[in-house]
C-alpha cells in the first residue's frame, strides 16, 4: 500500500479510495420478490445471487480495474 501511494504521488495521480464492500441497493418490491424466489430455488443466499448479477453486469460492460 505504501508503494502504491508513493507511485501515485510521484506520478501526480489521485489514489483510488478503498471501498468497504457494503452496498445498500434500492429496488422494486417485484424485483426483490423475484430475487428471493431465485435465491430459494438455487439454495443460495440473496447476497450471493445479487453478487452474481453484479459480476455478469460488470463482465458485459467490460469494466477493468487497473492493478486488479
């Protein structure tokens, strides 16, 4: 981490802020219900189902994070 901050400073680049990994999502009751049905059917947590959906979305959009 210290090296990363030194490189950013040397290059005059603002370092990325770390994320907590906690994201509160507001959706419609219908989407919430449908995700719950999928979660129960797949015997996976709602959190895992939502993370899979996020992974698909990110892959489709082609977002790449530098250094990851």
